[in-house]
C-alpha cells in the first residue's frame, strides 16, 4: 500500500486550527513566534479573526500548523511514500521531505506572504460543474471573451472544479457568464490577489531574488511539484517555486501521476478536508497503476520503468488555427484569428487589401503617408476597412515618422478610426498620445477605458517599455493646455498604456544586424508582465512577433515561444490585392535567401536608420547606401568630387541637384512647412527624396526606374517563396501552397502552423 501525505494551501485556514499542537512543540512555537512577529498560538486560536485573513500572518501560521501536524504524524507512523502540497502547502511538503529546515521554511513563507500581500487588485473564482473543455469553450465564447480579458486558469483541481485568476472586476463579471454556460457554482474566493497567473509577475520577480539565496537539500521523500506534476529534482526546486506564483496549480495532473505510481491512500495534514474530497474523486475516476511500476521512495523519475512497457500516450490537445495566440487579443478586435497584416512602412497596405482582410475576419493596416501606395488616399471608413465583421471596424492606418502627423490624426479622429499601427522608432509621439487618449474616460466604477487602440512595432525592451507605460505627464499636460484633450481624457490616459498590443521586430532598422527573435520576444513579454503589475492595468497587454514570419514554420515557432499574435508584412506584396504591378510581383516571387539586404530609411535618414529591402533585380540598396556614406563623409553636396556628383545627378536623382532642391523647398513653403537651411540639410533633403520616390516608383512600376525599385522585405519572403512552392514532406508545412489572395495567405500560414504544432505535441507524447 502506497500513501501520499498532502498539505492544504491558503483558504483552508480556520479559527482554532492547531489546537493541541502548540503545547507538544514549545521550542518550535517559540521560534515561530519570533520569526512571524506575533504568537502563532494567538493567531490561530485568538479572538481577533482579522489577523488570520492578512496574508503576511496567514501563510506562516498555516505553514507552522502543517509542519507540526507532520511531525506528530511522522513520530507515530514513519514517513510516507510521497509528499504533496497544494499551492502554499508545497512548502510544508518540502519541509517534511527535509529540503527545508523549519526556520528557513518559515522565513521563506513569511516573505512570500508579505510580497503577495502587496499585490492588490486581483481576484480568484472557483468554478464547479464545468469540465475543463467546456470551461475553455465558455471562456473563448463570444459572451465571455471580452469579460474574461486577462483571466487565466489558476488551479485545475478536478475535472469539474477549476479556479480562475485575474483582475478583480473581470473574475466577478465572469461568474454570471459561466453560470449561464452551465456552471453549478461560481464562488469568489476571499483573496485580493490574482495568484498563479501572469499578474503576479512583479511579486514573482521579488520573491525569486530571495529563492536564489536558499540552499534546498535533496528531498528524502519524493515531493510532487504543482508546476510540473512530477517529483522535484535536486537543483530545480527554487526555480519551480518561483514559477509557482505565475503558473497554475496542476493538482489533478498530480493526482493522476500519483495514481499511476500505485498510490491508494491520501492523508491530509492541515485544517479542513478539501484535499481528501478531491482524492476521493481521483479514486473513482483515475485507475491505479500496477505496483511493479510504482516510483519507489526517493527514486529519480528518469529511472522509472527501465526496460518496462512503453507509457500510454496522453491525449493530444486539439490545436486549430482559431485557437492559436491569445483569445483576449482576438476578442479585442473581433478577429477570427490572431493574425495581422502590417503595412511594413511602405507599399504593403492598400484599400483593397485591408477590405479583403476585413471580409475574412482579419485585420490589416493601410499606409497613407507620402511616398507610399496610399499617398493621397482618403482616411476613415473607406481606407481603414469599410468592411465590418463581428461589430468591429477591421483595419486602420499606421502613424509613423511623418511631418504631417498632426493633420493625419485630425483626419483619423474626424472619421472615427479606432485603431492605428505605430512605427515610431524613438518612442510614442505627442500626436500618437493624442490619438490614444481621445475619447478615453473613467467608467462608473472609476476604471479607465480607452476607445482607441495603438498597435506598436518595437525593436527592444526599452522601446517596448515606452509604449507599454502610460504617456508622460508632461505630454498629457501639454495636450490639455493646448485644448487637444479634456481633463477627463488626460486623467484616464494617465492610467492606460500608450499601446496595449506590441509586436517585436528583431530585424529593426535601428540595428546593424538582426536580433534573436525568441530572445527579443521573451524580453518584451517580461517587460509587459512588469508593466501590467507596476501600473495595475485592468486590460491585458499582448506581445506578438512581426519580423521573419513568412510561412507556417516560422508562425508555429512564434506561437510555440508564447506569441499572442503574429504579423506578416512584406510577403503580402505578393498578394493579388497588393498595389504593386504584376511584373513586380513576378520579381518578388523569385527572391531567395541571399536576395535581401539593408538600406537607409528615408525617415531619420540623418541618424542612419536602416530597413530590410529586396536587392534582387534592383540597384537601390547599393545606391542608397552610397548616398548615406557620402552624407556622413561630406558637409555639403559641393564637397563631393565632380565625377561622383555627375553620376548621382544622372543615374540616381535624374536631375541637377540644385534644381531638385529648389523644387522641394518650394513645395515645403507652399505647405507651410519648415524649409531646411544650410548645405548639409539640403543634401539630406535631396537624398531623402530619392529614398521616398524609390518606393513610389516600385509601386507604380515607373518606366525607366526599375533599377531603383525599393521593396521593403526581409528573409521571410524567401521562406514564403520556398514553402509556398515546395511539395509537402514529413515534418514540413502542408503541401499545396496558398492561393495568392491576402486572406488565402493568412489561412495557409495559420492552418499550417496549427498542423505543425499539433504534430509536434503528438510526437512529444510518444
């Protein structure tokens, strides 16, 4: 007969717990009194019940009671085959296994309670009567998706008992939705934190510093971890306890594991009987493993069943394109899939392309800045989408490094555009903040609510932090002073991030080489978790991957790394709705791995910003980089040698330098914009003109200018060409390739990614 001793967690406490124990262990109780700062007997048996509801006192008091109950039981019966603890109870289990001394464990739990006590604004909801599949379906359903934003599964206690964790208002509102979906009972727990969720990122970081100082001994008896549902391994205990604050308690999986090891009895050591009741359910529903395959006490898991029968494969989760990414992201914009088409700054977006995405339940952005396909196009209901799906306008226009940004924002606000793509390499601009905060307000409960959304392209953690933080007070004060925002809009804006959705660009033009996509995604996700905790946001922050997504394989990799959504850019130049002519699309279809490179960007040319462009069939990258080198090494155009000037004017600019500058300055004066003074600024003006016009020439296939076509795209285009034309092979993306509509490309990438991920999960179970 194999037995597990189990220790309950927070929520099992009650007045009178530990009665009769304190007199048996006076020395340990005296030690506990000193560490806790209050007599533990008074906390558990005293008249002031309020103290036992304070996390800083509750957690060490419950640990003390559980530890003393273990010592009494072990003195009578000897050690069990296994130990396990539910959430906080895991610390008592580690004490019982000899990994922690009593004083060290108590100090750690006291610190845990104090740190968690400082995390406020969260809540937890126990849901009874909805099995896990039905619960997840209810959470993803149209009635719950918006309400459940930021809510996560915190405890999976049994097939029909789950605890959800998230913002307090969200879990409270979700109770009625889940009751309507068939839940027998929804109970708000008496806690003020969103335990075992990403909302604990700040607390987990602080607690992790303490855990790194603790030397955990190897357990004398296997202790099943809440995070892995497998016994703790030496050297990994501290890291798993750190992750424990952020990850759900896998109680049912742990009970399944224990039953597979032949465990047939559970002894609950602590107040209450909740764990015993859950074990009774496990005994009814989970078969007990054969005794000869049981894990013996202290035996490492990797030595289990050596030479024995192969384990039964576990059920493979159903992965569909619709379930990839974050459900809350899809719900925010009414999308069918967590997939966007970015404008890539130049030439990708068009009215037809964005409207086609809208009709397919997807979202894209149209670039209307000068020098792009949308230059001069109207904004508002027509260009940003025109198509409506799920009650949400699908589309938007990017705001970026444009001198006319104020006028653009005026047009967007006047025509009701509610979302924009941001390409601001130096952080949020004043006008972007104005767009974000216009219409923002405090609802009846005092919660800040935004009516416009910013989706920002970011190239590093610091850049992401600027967008995921509220706007600077000085910017908001100036907008109020200038009459661009009301006091109420600014008050709401001070509690909202500039962008609640960001996507990483590992191949940013502000770097001389590409960054690692996975590392950048993880870094930015960490920034988002810290920002959510630091600023107490009620709406979830999403982090996507935007650079390098050119086919099912790269999309699958992004989702496997934890991306909430993916963004494709340059590959959509190949779509039927793309504004580029058929001849240019044929050129793009031949691009291979070595056919892209770096070139200077028109915006912030003087700072050396670079973008990835196609170099096959065009001289643009070579010519543009030469212009940048000349600008950096000469103070005036006249300082360049005469032979080079003749080549620039005839082959690159197509006209005399002074004639071009005079024409550009006249246009600026007519538009009421500043005219650059000084020879070096005039040189930059002319060179930027070439960079802007080269994109326009490519879009309209300008006769005689094919050698100067600028087509922005990175290595993902080579991946797209390879994958879209390659026959299917084992382990590869599905065969057949996409139809060349923008919606067809999206469906091909997402369906292929889902198939690859499902195939990988299945293989991992064998």
